[in-house]
C-alpha cells in the first residue's frame, strides 16, 4: 500500500489542506442523535443562502429544534416525523436561511434539539463562507496560509522530498491487538490497538501518527513527532478510516520524509438481550402479577463483544406513557417498587458498551400490578392493661384503643370516635403502622369507638373497619365545707371588713381530683362575681372592696367534669367599713383664717381639712364656679390634708373637700362645701335668671305675665346692673333699666316672638361701658290652647276619705295646681275650676257639676281634665282614666295620660275606660277624668298624700296632654 514518490507533492497539499481547514467537535452520547447531510463540518459555502438538511433519532418525540450562528438564534427548524421503529423516532430536519449579511470566514453553526420531556442534545460544526471567489484561488490561499512553515515554497517541498541524504525511510506500518497483527483491515470500537511503524534514518527516526475519518474526510493527528515508534489507539466510532504514520530524520527541518497510510474498517458489535426477569425475594415472577409497594428486582441477561449497557423502562398502559426508571449502565439489574395498580410493560434496552446507537436490542413484558386488602379482626379498649368488657369508660381516664389486623404488606390503622349525641365523627389519629392509640374521653355521653384499616400500599380510604359502642361517664366532686380566715383565724361571726385580705378555703373530694371555683354575691345588687375560675388550688386570697351583705361561696367539680359544677356551698357575710368624717374646712392667707367668705384674685391661699377615720384619711379638693356651674378638682385623693390655691377669676365659688376612709371604694364618705366670693376690680356676672312667682323660667314666657329678671354678680367695690331686651324679629334693643345697684327688675312681655333678655354689669367705680354681660334667649308666646283643670270635689264635698283621714278634695287640689303650673310653663292657657277649698257654687251635687261644665263650655276650651282619687273597699288598687264614648280626642288624651301615669308612678294599670259621668258627657270640648289611685287603700293613701308623688302625677298628666295630636 505504499505510494510512489511522484505522488508526494499533491498528497502533501491535500494533507495540509484537510488538516488545517477542518475540525470537528465530538458530541456527547445521549437519547437524541443529530445527523447532518448538509452542510458538513468546514463546508465552504459560496452562495448567500444556507441550506440545512438532516435526520434526528430520539427515544421520545421531539418538541422543537433551534438553530444558532455564532451563538445568535437564527430560527426554528421545520420538523417532519419519518417513522417510529424499534422504540426510536426518526425525524426529518430542514431549514433555509439567508446569510448574505455574514462576512467571509469561519462561522460556528449550532443545532439544539429538545424532546417532549425537555431532554436536550446539541451538535456544532464550522462553516466557511467564501462568497464570490474562485475555487482555485481558495485552495491556493488555504495552502499558503496553513502550512506550518509558510516560507517553504512548493519547489522547496519537492526538493526536500527528493533529497536522499539524511532522509528517513518508513518500511511498514502495523496495527496489532493483544500482540496479534491485524491482517484483515478490521478493528473494533473501544478496543486498545498498538499502531507501530518501522523506519530508518542515519540520525534516528521521528514518528508522527495520523487517522483520517473517510466519512467526514477529516484528518486527526493522534500523536506528534517523537522517537517512540508505537502508539496506543482506541477507536471510538464505527466507520472507514486511514491509519498512517509520517517519519522524518531526527534533524530534518522538513514536515515529513516518508509516510504510509492503510485502510481499516472500524466496527461496533451489537448487544443481544436474551431474557428479562422480575423477581421478589429471589423468586422469579412467572404469572405476570406483582404488588404495589413491594420491592422487585428487574434483571436482564445480555451479551456483547465489548460489554453490555442496560437501560430500564416501564410503560403505564392506562395512560400509554413511558418512564425510564434507570438510564444506561453496566449493572444488569435494578430494584423497582410499583406505586400504583394497573397494567404495565416492564422492559430493558441493551447496547454495546461502545455503541453510539439508542439501543441494540430490547424486551418488553406485560405485568399486572395489584394492591392487597387489609382485614381487621377485632378492636379492644383497655385501662391499665385490663380490657373493658362492659362498654363503660370514664371521662379523664387514659385508655388504650388497640386493633388487630393483617395484610400482605403490613397494616395501616386509623382511629375514630363518634359522639352519638351530635352524630359527629372525630378522627383521633390518622393512618399509621402503630396499632394502638392512647385516648382520654373529655365529655360524658354515648360514643362509637372504631378503627379503619388498609394495606400499607393501598390508595383506598379503607379496606376494613370495626365500630363498638361505649358509654362515657364522669364521677362527681363533693364539697364538705368552706372557711374564711384572717391572719390564720377562721371568721366565725360572719363579719369581715373592707380592705382586709382574707383566705377563702374549700374542702372537697373526688375520684379524679377536685377543681375549685370561687364566687361572691352582692346581695344589694343581687349580682354574682366569679373571683377565681376553676383550678386545683383550694384557697384564694380575697380583699372585700365595698361594704354590704354578701354570699361567699365555692363551686367544685371533678377534674374531668364538663359540667358547670358538681357541688357548692354559699355562706353569708357582712362586709363593713369605717367611714371618714370631715370636721371642718379652713381657707387661710399667710396663716390667718378667712372668716368673712371673701378672698382676692392673685393671692395664694391654703385650703385645709380636718377629718378622722379608722384606717386613715384621704382628702380630695374641689372648687365650683357658680357662674358656669362647673366643678374643678384641684387635687385628687391623697393623704395630705392641705393644698395651696391661687384664684385667677373673680366671682362666687364653692370651695370644698371630700374625704373617705383609706380603704373605701366609695366616691366619698363626707364633704364640706363653703361659699367664697373672689373679689376683683372688674365685675363678673355670675348668673342671669328670669322668674315667675319665684319659680325659675328656662324657656318660654307668656304675654301678659309679669316676670322678675335678676342678675347676680361680684366685684371688689360693689356692682351696678343694667337690663336689656332685644326683639330678634326687628333686631332692636330696648334698655329696660340703666345702671343701678338693684340686681333685679320686673318685666311684662306684651308681644310674642323670639327675644334676648340680658344684663350688663360693671364695678361701682368703673369708667367702662360694662365689665361683663349675659344674654339668654326666650320664646314669648301668646295663649293658643286652653285647658280646664278641674280639682274634683271641694268645699262642702270632701270626696272619699282614706284610712288615716286624708281627703280626696285636698289631694286633687294639690295635683291640679301643680298640673296647671306645668302646663302654663309650656305655653298653655290654664283655667281652674277651683284654686282653693272655697267654692262659689251651691252645696248640692247637680249644681256643683253644672257649674264646672259651665266654666268649660264658656271658655272655648281645648280639653277638660278632671282630677280624682278612687275608692272601693280598701283592697282595690291602681290607676285608671275615663273618657266619653264616641269622643276620638277624649280617647286619645285618656290613653296618653294613662300611659304616662303608669310609667311615672308605677301603680297597677287599670286601663282607659268609657263612662257617662256628667262632666264627660256635657262638656263641649274633649274631656277626661283621671283616678290617680285608691285613697281607701292604706298604701296608696300614703302615696297620694306625699308631695313628691303628687308632683309625679302632675308631670305625667301634663306630659300625656302635651303629647296629643290636638294640643
């Protein structure tokens, strides 16, 4: 196979051209294989269009293929599936790209393939873009640019090769395996061969080793020049190759003196899979049935010249999906645990150790995966190791619930309790391998106690169950006695004191331990207070905070009871407290007590109290401005009995002290307020009041009535008062009286409307127009509603008489006069049938009643109200109101008055009734007759004779009248 010398020059050009122009990057072996038809590595492209064509093999379907030039994404390839054979997909790859924008030169082309499970594979080649140049020029440039010694010309190369002096000679090349020379030109992938050259030269020989892949037409120098004439070489890829050696003299400056290339075919043996076994605990499965959760060995038996690689697969036939459970490796077995029941293919792929294929051979076999069911034999509930056989257990005790089950793969236990009173289930422990659970009942009642079981690998809710009935009961605590002690001494007389710390102690017993709860009841308010909730401690420290009568008690219950209590004891105690007493209050200035009630603005006074109490005194200091009617606490409770105070505003004030016992919970035990006038050079108007017959009027005044306007002021030198009225309808002021020392005048309104009534004040020596003033707004109204107020009986007629001699006529007159005044203050014109016990009509009943009706009918009356007290036999009671049948306004007034009376005075409600009484039947206006109560009833007689009760009756009747629609 040695070539002649006249072939050397073109061979050298070809060698260097191929050596320096082409290089290929080896790709990693994976489940995706990319094979390009065009372009090939170092392919020269003269056109402006790049055409990519190839084929991709993959175990799974391809999802996408992306293309990159110089790491820039240029697009996504078009894919078309060619076939699916031997568990491998073949897919056609095509893509065309305009590359006119790329510069001439070497560019990197990268192809990225991604399958449906996002597995990735890349292939990279270099492309040489040579647009618009002749092929001859290209070859020439390549030769010139890539020769190792660029200064050697073609003639020099020829000369060097034909020179005989100091030139190495290569006699032969051998490739051997395990010492045996290969003579048939066939070698195998993955085996280690020795390439050996036999050369000679005068100065010694240098050897360089080469391999050419004829499929890609690319050369690879596998070892550079060296004196060793042999090299170990392991082929990695099947195909046709040239294996060659270059030699040169040790001192030669040439690229080579001689060479030999020989053809070899590199092959890869294919692995063969003989059988696949699935075994459990060393026993081969022969019926095709395996179980969920069990650990099986999948084992393959294969052979190949270079060793076998095994890849393990499972296919779920229900979803038609493959899962690779282990990738290629030399171990021929793996452990597999099925997780889900169903029908499956279990398979193994094999290939030769050095194979680049997806697989050489495979076997798939059908298996059915099943899950066994657990069986529950019995359920036991035990206490302290003793099984409960009577179905009765107790609250608070710790029981063991235990199940006895069996299953092929171990049993999972789940524990349940059902409360039959609420029909509700509670899972007290979820599935687990332990067959026992500690359970403490918390509530008495009827229950189901149960266990669910299932196989360890079951996906079901349960395989089997047992429920059994149990009655849960609870023991009751007993309280023997309750003690209250002070400083270790038990209180035996039922008397304790506010502010002292007592120990309340209970003595109880119960099977599971006793819980104690402490209570106090205030008998004055009938209210209970829990002073400590349930706990195991049987004593509690208690400090009474308020005097009065109390129940002190303890509730007890069993430690595990869900009841409010099992037993209790309450005992009576009187809580008392000493009261503080305030003897006197002093205000002093520079040590001198103020005795005339006058103090001055800006001076510093000492307010001091003198009091006593059993446990010590607390003092609280107050000042009330009588002008604003406002209190100011100038110092809160403390043990100090004096305070310094400087008045800032003149006027009339109350200065006071509150005192209480050190342990008192009350607001105060005692107090003293004293009047003081604070003097200033400027007068201060404390208040402005309008009165009618000595009674204060706060809102409405009536035309024609004479009122007293009165001011109250303070000043150091005496006060002057000036009185004013302003008619707001015309915005005009009228001075009723100029400045004078008298603080009041009389005033009779003559016209209805809205008015301001005011007082100006100034100091007697003041040159100002005024020092202070106050205006109050009043509504002055004319009479537009008239009510006849009739006090029943009178004069000769006493009416009914009570057990102690109280007369009806006296009660009705007092109530009538009070009622009339309230109505007048609310702008009602009131006409009385009588205002005293002296009556103007004759002393007989018919003329009496006729006179009263005549008063009503002659005055254009809006309502007639007759006031009476009832009488029967001494036992009847209550209040009632009458009206004349058919009178709508009479009914409305009667119902309104009756309602307000019952709400105000609280007597039995006898309701509203119709009657044909003379005064109801014969009055033109609506009329009512009110029976306040039974004067012959001893209790109601006392009420009817009391001023406060009469006032309440008058207020209620007035409120009812004024609430009617026609008033």
